[in-house]
C-alpha cells in the first residue's frame, strides 16, 4: 500500500457531496428540503452545521451518512459516486465510513454501557474478535472506564452521550456524524462532549460533522456551515490553527 505518500501535505476529502438536492412529496405537497448542496468532509476537521429548524440540516447529514438517497446530486466515497448504488450496497458502506450520534442517545436500556457498545461492534462486523475488549477500550477512550457495567438509567446525560460516542467509534469509522448530540445536555456537559469530539478529530484524525443550534460550540469547529431554506448559505472557518 504505497498510496500514503501521494498526498503529501494535501489531505484528500474523506467524503464529498456535490450538488445534492432532496425533494419530498409531489405536486402541491412537494417540499424541497435541500437544494444544490456541495460539501467536502476532511480528516481531522470538525464541521458544524447550523441553521433554523426545518432548514435542511438533518436532510444534509442524512444524505452524507447514506441514510437518505438524494433526489439529485453525487456522494463521493473511496473515489466512487455512491449516490447511484442500489440500496443493498449501502449498509456495508455506511458501517465502514460512518458512526452516528443522536440527540436522544438511543441506547438500549436493558444493556450495560459495555453491552451497548460491544453489540454495535458485532452488528457492524460479526467476525470481530473479542468485541467486549474493544468496547471497553472505546469506553475508556471517552472517559467511562469506571462505568462500563452501568445501565443507561444509572448514567447522567453526558455519560450516556459518551457511551453513544463510544458506540459510534465501533468499527473505527473515519467520519462521526452527530445530529444535535448536545441539545439534551446542560451547557457544561455539552461543552465537555464537544471537547471529546474535538479531541477525536485532532488526535485520531476523525472527521466530525455536528448539527447544532448552539453558537458556543463554534470555538471547537474548523468550519461552520450555515443552512437556510435548504441551501448552504455560508461556510466560515472560525478556528485558527496557529
Ligand atoms: P432540520 O434538521 O434543519 O430541522 P430537516 O432536514 O429535518 O430540517 O427538514 C427540512 C425540510 O424538509 C422541512 O421543511 C421538513 O418539514 C421537510 N421534511 C423532512 N423530512 C421529511 C419527510 N420525510 N417528508 C416530508 N418532508 C420532510
Ligand atoms: Mg434536524
């Protein structure tokens, strides 16, 4: 594998959305949720997606994460436009490239933190050896080493979101996508969860893409993408790497 040196200094995008649009319904009921969105997702970068409710943020990241097929446009992964691939090709691509974190954590209440994460690892790759060891390693990475045997009900909101982040890291996907992952958390906890996501980008080279309403998270971002009425209205780079 002698490809690493080809991109000296210039990182290739991990994923690229080009001219993506999504229209729901037909005729009078037609809603254009997203129009002509173009976005590159780079390794090591935190990208925030901001915009009013209903502006198309979830649609944008769902298209990125292959949870939703765009009506028109391209999604590039591994040098291939995957927008034209059939549904049966998508689960494997999704599992390999993306980890997802949601506002409501979406943990299984009857499973411990360790079991929630190890089950996700097994679902992504049934041949994975010793998934519990890997789950423990990921929970330690997000600062939950002492709580691996707790049930979700016995964890705080911030701790639950850390379990969800550990679960998203299962299978080692290069891109972590969060849909308002801090919206259910108090400010201090939200900032610490965002700090963890920032660290995953800086230290582990992940691309982190986070939808938020909270402008205080901008300090953690390399790029802020604003979405209005289904269009990307601006892209800023608030964070200095000096
Ligand atoms: P946001 O995440 O910014 O709140 P969404 O991407 O969820 O926005 O939605 C964008 C627009 O698309 C909204 O007008 C919403 O009502 C509409 N929409 C989203 N999902 C559907 C759907 N499954 N069917 C019809 N309209 C939808
Ligand atoms: Mg949304």
